[in-house]
């Protein structure tokens, strides 16, 4: 069987996208899904995204990490799949998206996509954990998937893979684990951010839900106010808008790019 795919990226966060409205994609073959995500011997990506039918929204988005595991959603991936769904006629310019995390909204504006996020939940502020003999202060929020956020003065001079992995697998976040974000405040409405992603098990150039989580935790801690511009490791700048409430935040929006890279064909032999 051959499967047409698109390669896209959102702020350097790259994905393989498939129009699976006919339901033919082998979603149960985790080993094969993982194999196409591997760089050098596969296509290589930080997530595989399917467009499927939905009775709740314009389409269903299914997201698989490059290790083959399925997770709730991905902010950068949702922007990319929104653009593609609009271009192939699977959704209108202003659309709704069915995800495991809930219903998202999106609006396509050329290569910029405005994404309405699900309500953030599971807030934790002013937390601490011990890692390798050091105590780290962090905040936590589920912005579609779980994210820990650590403020640091210098984002250049540390081993993000080692520290990020330590947080990701820490007992405080067992059994599901968490993504780990490291932020530096650069102004009253601006941040730098680097992210270690669960499932990728390494730093990524950008993470949409991590960017949202970073903005929300920084705002809840009184460091920034909406709208917040965040510069990712890729150098791309994304914007997060929201309204803080006593219980958390609402009307959370993520604005950023969704860019085509190339189109290709996968071969699948069951």
C-alpha cells in the first residue's frame, strides 16, 4: 500500500501529515509508525498527524509521537494540520478540530494560523523537586498535554537533554511523565523558551503546547502579561493571548507559522 504524505513544520517543529479520511492508515502498527519518524533511515519528524472524519468537529486530529505512541494533541502540529485541512478541502478557513484533549478552533491566515486552545488544567505553582542533588523550582499546567516550566537566567549554558530528561521521568510526574520547558524573561510581555519533549526524548526547536504553558505559568507568576511573544529555539516568534482568571486562564490563543516543506509517498507492507 502507498500512502501520500505532506511534510510541514511549525516554528521548526516538523511533522508528517496524512489525509486519512478513508481510514486506511495502519494506526495499530506502532513499530512502523516509529520507523518512519526516525531521521536518516526514515522520513524523520517530531510527530505523525492524521486527518480523520469526526462527528464532533470539522475533522479529527490524531497525533503520534516519533516513538509510535499516541498522545492528546500538539499545538504546532495542530496549526500545521489546520492549514493542510483547509487546503485539501477537509475544513473551512475557520474550523473546529476534534482531539483527545478536546475541541480546538483554528483560523487560517496564509501561513499564519491562529489556534484556540483547550482550557488549561491541573495548575501547580511554586513547586520544587530534587534532581541530581539540586532543587529546581517549577510551575506545572496541562495545556493540552502536561508541561513543567522552569525559569532560568541563562538558557544557553546548561544540558537541556540531561535536565529535561530528569524532569520528564521524575517521580513527581509518574506514571505519564511530563514535557519540560525552560524559560527566561526578556520583558514585561516576552520570553525565551527551550523545550524537552516527551516522546521525542530530546530538545525540539519549538513546542506549541510548551510555548502556551510557558506563557501561562510566567503570567500566573506575575512575570509577564498577555499577549506574550515567545522566541523558540528555532528563532521563530510565536504569540500567546489569554485572559487570566481566579481558577487559571481562559480564551487561550496561539498564533504562529505553519509551513510546507515537501510532499511524498510512503510504502507500507503489512
